[in-house]
C-alpha cells in the first residue's frame, strides 16, 4: 500500500417507511435502503480537503465528526452523490457511513458495521443537536431496518442509547413492493425540524400524544408489511402523513404531491424530516404516480429496495 493509494466506499440512501420524528423519542420506526448511493474516496494528504477545496468542518460537521472519531488529520476526500442533499433520503448519513468505511480501509482496519453505524449516528446527533440511529443504521446495514419493534421482526443487529432514549435496531424482511419517491425540490435541513417537534412536544401534551400515536401505527404497519398486505400498509402510511402534518412538519409542496399520488397508490406520505424534501408512494402503478408527481411540480423516481449496505469498493 502506498501513501497515495485511494480508498473508496459507498452507502445507500434510504427512505423512512414509517415512524420519522417519533423515533427520535425511542418510538418504533422502519426505513428501507434504496438503489441510489453516496460514494466517498479518501487519500492521505498534507491538509484536509473536500472535492479539491480546503475542508471547512463548520459547513460539514458530519465530516468533522468522522475525522475526529478516527483520529485522522490530513486527508483528501472526494464525494459523488446519487442523492439530492437535504431531500429526506439520507444523504448525510450515507456520507458519514461511506466516509467512515473508506477511512477505516485507508487505516488498514476492518470496518465493523456496528462501529460505522455508531459513528454515523453520533455525527448526525452532533450536527442536528438530537437524532435517532435510524438513518445511520439503514445507510450502513442496507436492506430494511426496524427500530424498537417486536423481537419477531428480525435479528437485532445493534443497540444504542442517549439520555432517556434507547434504540434496538433489527433487520426486517422487506417483501417485493414498488415505491415512487417524489422530490419537492425544496431543501430542508433536518436539525431545525427536529427542534420544532421537540419544542411543540415540550409545550403541548397533544403533540406528545401524536408522537405516541405514530409509534403505535408504525407497529401495525410493520405487521401489515410482514403479511404482505399492501392495502393495509398503504393506509397506515397515509395515516402517518396526517399525523406528521399535525405535528407541523409537512408543507404545501409535500401535501400536493401526497394528495396527487393517492389516486394511484395504496398510500403516500412525506419521508424524512419534512418541511420540503421528499414523499413516497406505495403503488402498483408507478408510471402514473411519476406522471402526476411531475404534473404537480415534483421530481419522481422509482426506487428499488433491499439493496446492500456500506461497501468498500
Ligand atoms: O430527513 P432525514 O433523512 O435526515 O431523516 C430524519 C429523520 C428524523 O426522524 C426526523 C430524525 C432522526 O434522526 O431520526
């Protein structure tokens, strides 16, 4: 291995099927990895750079965290993303996860996925001020990830806690289903939306009840998915969208795309932190959903699920 060797890793993006925001408070959630990846290459260097420019860790706090966690100073990082940033599709977790794996390869370490997921989670936590390990786990382990669901969903892969909240992260089997993602084109940062829900929840009992309700319907959704009942799962997704709207994290652009897609879908909802970003629809008529998303000002793409997690290339 020479000093100039380049090491590359990639991680998938993800969408949250059910349970965003309430998972931050330890409630159940499910996320599925998608066939759009974030790729990170690293090479030892005299100074830290990102895509040829001096790295500013104030602008890129996730990168700053991963470099500190791996005691690395002096690396040239280059990135290539198949995911729009701030779109609710996990680009920051996929960046942290792929960077952590590439750096470990550069250090000659075997990257344990639990360590990579933990680093990616802590990078999110630090950057957002509060976070769940859902995105970090899904972008690292790939396929389907369930948090705090019953033991029967699948093998537990790791667990973590912070303050009052604990998360048990398990694999979940994902039956063949067709999803369309609709990107609103509105970039929305996760941190301020997570903070908005925290404040609402702190000052309003009603908001806490909504968070609990999202957790409950998520368990029903996981059960419907395990039985392959797409009608029931779709209707729970739509119900989740309504609850998230009441929590104040939807917006006109998202509501427009969700409403339009419902005509051709089992169900639809915003995915990720909301406030813009993306929505998803579960459908047997993906072309029709794509057309209606375009007609209503969004950018659609049909996604494949069940894809592998972080991979050193
Ligand atoms: O918008 P994204 O892809 O960063 O997803 C955020 C999901 C939240 O539940 C809102 C926050 C979290 O850390 O789980």
